[in-house]
C-alpha cells in the first residue's frame, strides 16, 4: 500500500507527464491468474510501466516480491521503469523528460519489432474473484504435505481430491486459487530423480506428466473456466521457475522438499536448465538463465565471504553470463 507521501509524489509525476502530452493510465489492474494481479502506478501508452517506489521497497522482505513482480510484468511484454520518490521530488521535470523519451522510443520500435511469445499471458478481469481465505493460506503447505502421503497414481481423481481435501477445510476444494497453489506445492513434494550417465538429476519428463495430470484434474474441478485454467497454471509455474532453480542450487530442492538433488558445478546447473526447458516448454513453461541469476545474486548478497567460497563456481557462471 502506498503511503500518503508516495501518493502525493505520484500525483506530481502525473501532472508533469500530462504537461508533456504523454498518454497514461492509472489504477489499471493487470491479471495473470484468477487470483493474482498487479496494479502499476502508471501505464504509459500500452506497454511502458512506471513504478514510483518509496523507502519501504528497500526492505529485504520487499525486494523479492518486487523482483518477481517486475519479472512477471516484463514476461507479459511490458517495459518497467522504477523511479525513486526522491528522484521525482528533486528532479521532476527531468524524470518526466526521461519517461517521454522512453515512451517515444518504445513507440518507434513497436511497429518493427517482431513480438516474441511471452511466458506469462495477460488475462481479462475474472468474472468471479475468490481470494484464498487466510486460514486456508496459513495451513496450505501443511495440508498439502499430509494429503500427499495418501496420494498415488491410482487415487488421483476428482472424487478423491474432493473427499480428502474437504476434511481439511470445506471451502478448500471449491477455491480455484487455493487448489492452483496446492498443485504447485504438490509438484515440489513429487519431484523425482533419474540417473543420467550415472549422475542423479531431476526427472523433468515426470514433471511434465504431473502438470498434464494436474491440468486435467483442475479442468474437472472447475469446468466453467475451461481452457483458461491451462493459462493460469502455466503462468504460476513460469513465475515460480527462477526461484525454484535458486532453491535447487542452495537447498537441493524447493523449501518444502530440500536435499533431493545436488548441484555443485555449472555443468550440472546447465544440464538441469536445459532439461527443464526441453520438457516443460511443451506445457509453455520455461526458465531463462538471466532470471535465475537475479535470484542467486540476491541470495549471495546475504552470505558471508566464507560461505561464498562454496559457490565460487556459481559466481563464475554468473559473471560469464
């Protein structure tokens, strides 16, 4: 939520760019699933987003959220420009000039640029918005872990999910947002290893089968949403993929299931990235090394010099890319 100080500075930005006859919109919600959305401070033209950030964004817990949000917007083919409060306060006209220059630069290249396929698809506003209740959100990881102990290939059915999940909370199986997040957790709990040239690696072919099975289940649970569920699920996994790889490197697996695989050199990392993209791209999910680097850099900054020595190979890989 913006503070009053941030809001007043945001108003000043709007006044300055309006004077320069630059088209903009405010309070426009950008959706990418039925329960996840962003509301940028300003959208200039069609694809340029301006975010005015206060000091709260310097706090560690906000940096990860901001990084994920920025990456998600860029994966929807937006260009994101972050402006600090003090920049607007001290040099408002200069900031407005920079925004104008970016707007015309993007407009000039838009006609000639071949639009690449985006990894996160922007959606229309959902007809019905059902956020995850706080009590379900709080217990979701625990319930998923307990539920997973009973789950196998034989009982992977709508009836089993409805009956079993209703015992945890009567609204859990009725909330699409909650079930989509549950599927994400279940994927982490169901990662499998395979031997490749005698080396343990994650079986992403199995992960692809898991996603397809999850999609069929979700479409049966929520038939009114039809094919849009596939886009929701694809978007969620695309957003989480860089963090997933960060956890593979530093923890050997997702937070809920660590120590599955050991990535101790760049060859192993590149192998896992290539295999992930080889199989999951069929589902529309991919991960870029540059996005993994963002997450790894943020984690390495928190380490002591001694701890960083264990990741010299990773630091070399980052510098090489």
